[in-house]
């Protein structure tokens, strides 16, 4: 099922997106050795509520999840891919952390994620982060009217694999809007010119996850945290975008 948004709905998603972008900018500035994931979560929730929005992830329970997600952000460190629960654990120099934030404003969700280095990180970790950012940029460039879902997946895969990384295929990009996960999953791998046609009014959370080692993942005993199967690093960036007549509009940014 595909839900096309009106200009008015996209305007509300833009506002939700601005809240998410504000939170991520604050969290990024706060990341440092010794800072706990819980402190980042509390700060995020405070900012979201201050803007008259609600944290999309808190108490979210999709099918198959053992219990509702207990926090406002996902914080996933090093080999954790996505859906990490922010607890008392403190960040350490050299680690990388994925911060994923969702906010719902007047019934419309926006969803965005970044990967941040803690203090000084290895060139190897930095290269992975840069590649993940480049994958998202390529995905957004491919998210154009007339292209198909497969063009986006193929663009991500091309960038990641050309640098020797693998693309996580057990989790996808997704429709977003009235619901956090709305209507469809969009694989982050694929074949060009295949799959569903992109149309103006489609709103998508594009979120390539790439791994240093194998693409496969597993879920930890907490029932939420997804980790790489080989324990190697993973990086991710995510933006919520709207398909238009021209270039996709990024809804989760400040300017
Ligand atoms: Mg997200
Ligand atoms: Mg998402």
C-alpha cells in the first residue's frame, strides 16, 4: 500500500522533520567520551516535547517485537546496527554511535539517523562512516519521479560495494508519514529499473545500513538491538524525503 501526501501533509512532515534535525544536531554536539546513552535519550525527549511533538519510537511495538520500545531514541554503538536501547552505558573514545530519532508532529512522523565518532576514531571507522553518508546521498539522488525502488537500492549497493562494504538487507528503508512505518519497505539493495515506480507525494525514510564485514545481522537477547553477525562495525545515515517533480526534498534538515 502506498500513501501519497498532499502539500499540506508534507508541510506538517517538514515541521516534524525540523524537530528531528534539531534533536540530532544537539545530540551530535553532545557526543563525547563519558556521556551516557541514557543522557542523550533524555535530552532528545526533552527537545521533542518542547517543540510540541512526541517521540515516535517511545512505546512503539511493531509486529514481532517482544515489548514496546522503552526510549525516545535508538542508540547503537559499534557493531550494533540499529534499534539499540539507550541505557546507562557510557560512550568511550574511539567508538562510533548511531543516533536514530523520530518525532511526530500533529499526527505526522519524520525519522532520521546519523553516525557519530566519539572523540578520536580510527581512519578505518571514519572511512565506514563517510561511505554510509555517501550511500544516503546516492539514495537521495536516485529518489526521483520516474525512477523505481530498485534504482535506489542499486545506487546504495554500488557505493557500498565499490568501497568493500556490505549492505544490510534484513532491514529496509520505509514509507513514513501518518505512521512511522507506513505501507512499504524499500530494500537498500536492488536492481536498477525494477520495483515500484516513484511518484510525487511519496514520503520515504531512506536509511542505508552498511557493514565492514558480512551483511547478516542478528537480534540480541534484549529483543531489540540488532548487531552484525561477525561483530564488525556498522554505520547508518537516514533522512525522511518527499518525492517531488524534481529532486527529492529532504524533510529532516534545518535549512
Ligand atoms: Mg530511523
Ligand atoms: Mg526509519
